[in-house]
C-alpha cells in the first residue's frame, strides 16, 4: 500500500475520522491486524480558524503548501486535505508537489453521478456554502447545487465551529440540521452533501430520506483505492 499524506488538524475531529476510515478499509482489504500507512501534518485549528475569519487566504495558501511539501518529503504518494473548506487552498498545494492531491468535491461529484442524481443540497461551513470552489466542480459534472437560506447557513456554520469541531454533539443542533435538510428536500434536493468533514458526527443516512453524501468517507475511500494500486 502506498503511503497517504493527510493535511489534518482542520479540525482534529475530522482527522480522526479520516484515520479511522483508512485503517478500517485496509483491515477489511488485507485482514486484521493490517492498518493504513499514513503520515499526518496536523495544524493548530485555532490558528487556521483565525486566518479564515480574517480572510487571510494568502497566508493559508502558504502554510497549506508547506504542509504538502512536508508530506511529500516524508514519503507520501498522494495527499488528502482533511477538510472541505481548506480545498480553497488546493491549487497552492498542487503547485508545489509532484504527487496527486485528491479533491474532495471531484470525488463527491463522481459518487453523486453514480446515484444518477442531478440536483443536490450542500451543507458545510459558510465558506464552503457561499464560495464557488465546491459548487463549480459540481457544475462541471452537470450537477445543480442548492444551498440553505442565510439564517440556516449561520446555524450550520456556528454548530460546526462551536460544537462539532471539538467533538461536542448536541441533540438540539441535530434537530435544527434535520429541519433545514427537510426543507431543502421539499424544495427539490435529490440528495444532501455533508460538505464539512465534521457533519457526519451529527447527521447520518438514517436521519435523512434521500441519499446522503458523506464527503469524509467518500474522500478517504478514494485515497485508499489510489494507495492500494500498484
């Protein structure tokens, strides 16, 4: 198995999910006690969140690019950014490494097409929902994207940063998410993208009546499939 490089700590909770999924996949493929070959460059999420809030994407590009180089130098054969939002910096990483950087939105779009869906709703941080980096890729695959209303986006974003990023699961927040999701479904969403790598801590397929696309699991699975190729 090729070594997978994870740009993590954004947040630690999502990085844990990636690590667990990759190890489970390798154990399922090769049998116990096999685990995944992984190298992690983990950030202080407090620093990342501060720069995001200040819109210092130039500095975020620099530190993400450095993380990518560190992982390549450590022997990684592909790189996974363990956060949807930080794919805003993927070009900065790709520009400085000579190994694949697997895009979470591309992986998700292919999964959506496999379900033969053409209209989905996107939940995530306000950066992921309001900026175009994720939606543009879905559009390039012929997929229409719906996003929640402004007040709903604030709720979704605040739950991610104030609760899920620290592993805190709040039943009231889950009810709010499900209410938002049900409204989106009523308005035509054929599927729901959990476009923040922490949202699966709160929402699973059993909570939703249409297909749910867990970007964390989808992304990690694509990296695993790459890593196990010759």
